């Protein structure tokens, strides 16, 4: 009999962990696992702001090489761009991208895991390329750091998100509508940048206005948690603007919003809308925005051999690394069960019930920790906000542990880390 083919598209947090945890149950002799990603390294996105505000280059510290990891596991890796998915033929078209001009390659599968993340829609924000900054990757982060060091004149700063256009088709009933894809980064950026400004004699929290398209920023983090953070931020001198609806455009003078208001600003740091990749749009497995529809086990209801986790899944709201990380355990267990290498009782024990778990840098060796699930309609009651040096150490050490383990943290360690964050 031919070995079943498991094809995983994407290899950042969600995709890498699915591939690695599958090998705990499904050995090389039992199944062929192939991973496709446009890069041959993982980018540790959550720690990019921390690096630049401690005056380090994330290009040198936040990249995890993937090929040695997959070679050790007996998993095939292909560096390529995904261009087409045909779920009826069970085929995916890719273009190897190490050098330009490659021909299209067709990959077949028995099981497909869509973990390709999302497209950041900076191109939809008028004026961003000329007047905007962000921290979504190492290029944007280093560009921002260079501006702060060499050009910033001490003027007003705005930090916030564009409107997230979330799909509704096939959405799990406990997933609310989010007006921003993820608002942990704007809060973290504001706090850590304020410390950087003071440290370098260029200003303070009074320079910074935080804005949100929603009624309440980071509402997924728990209403009580957010009000506590806003009270602290107000006491530090931050300004706060809500209900902006969306970003209309950036100019040299400031930022304009869809609700007709404007904010004067020298520096505009924005998080864009998070869109699905074009090859996911108008597929029978995706919603009207191109995100993959799943059930509580992250399996597509109409194509049960197709799974999704991370930002490409419609169930992932907010678009946050810890949720994709958690989803990877569920997907690996479900495929192992389908192949007969894990019993149903054990595999089905963990079904998707999202929680927001976030460590945010505050500058000066301090961080905040948020654990909340009250935003979801399944009746979650957890709402924890802690701050201090211990949480900064945990944020930094998680990255070290993740790299040392090659992106393979056991579920027990994940649960222990959450318990530790709650209790210390």
C-alpha cells in the first residue's frame, strides 16, 4: 500500500508545529509529510518589537532555520509559493521560488493542512508607503527603528489598527465579530515605545495616541483587563481614541479616519487589515473573505481531509500566535486519529475553545500578561492581567525554549506555561 501523503502549506508557528507533532504519532515509514513555505526559516514575529526597542536587529535574532529541523524528522520541505488549491482533485500548485522563473509544480495529497497565514493589506492604506511605519516583519521594524534614531523630531505619534474585514460564512457560533485582527501589538508598541523615547531623551507617553476602529481596543482580551490597562495608560500620559471605523489615509501631517476625524502626527505606526491569500478566495472550503471554514476540530465540514490552523483559519480570531500554536496540537491529533495512530477518545478530548494568551513588552525589562476567554460566547470565565519583570523573562525565555526545541513544545509544557503565567 502507498503511504498516505500529508501536505502542510505554511511553516510558521501553526504549520511547523503540526508537522513536528504529527511525527510523534505518525513515523516516516507510516506517512509522507511534505511542508511548503515561501521561506526556509521561521520568523518569530511576537518578539520583533521587543528587539528593536532594545536596539537589536531582529534579522539577526528572530529567524529559526527550518531545513535541519525537517531533515531530522524525515519530513520533506519545499521552498515555494502556493498558487492554486484544487480540493476536488486533491492537488496544490506551487512555484519554487529560490530562483525566479521556475515552472509550476503540482503536489497531490490525502490530507491537506492550510497554515499559510495571511496577507497584510498595507497596499489598501493610501499613503502608507510614503508616510507609514509598522513592526509586522523585520524590514518594517528596522525601518521604524532607523526613523526613530535618525529622523524623529519629537512630534506626535499615533499607533493603531485598520479595520479587519472578517468573514461570516460557516463561522463557529462562539466566535464574535472583531473589528481589528489583533490589537495586542498596538498596546505593546505604545508601552515599549514610550519607555524607548524616555530612555533616549526624545519624549514620553504624552507623545503617543492609541486608536482603534472598535468601541474598545483589544476587546478580546477581556473588558475588565482592557479597562485596567487603559486606566494605567491614561495615568502615564497616553491619549486614546476609539470608534475610528477604519484608516482612510496617511499624510505628512497625520492620519485620517473613516468616521471623518483626523489626528495630527509626525509618526504613524499602523497595523493593516489581515486578508486571505488570493489563492484561497472563492474555494468551496473558504468563507466570503477567503479564510478556511472549519469545525471545532479544525476540519472542513465539506472536505474532511482538509484542515486549517493559524491565521488562514476563519476560526482564528483574534489573529494571534498563541491561538495558532494551540490549534496545531488539535490538527496533529485529528490526522493521527484518522490514520489510526491515535485513539478517538484521546484525540477528541481537546476540541477548539480559543483563549487569548498574550505577553506584551512594556519596556525597561517589564511585560504584561493577559489570559482571557470571556469574549467568546461559549461561556468562558477567565480574565487575568498581570505585570512585572517575571513576565518579561517568560516572554524572552519562551522564544529561547521554542528555538532550542525546534518549534516543538509538548502540550503539557504549553499548559504548564499558561498555569505559570496565571499564578506567579
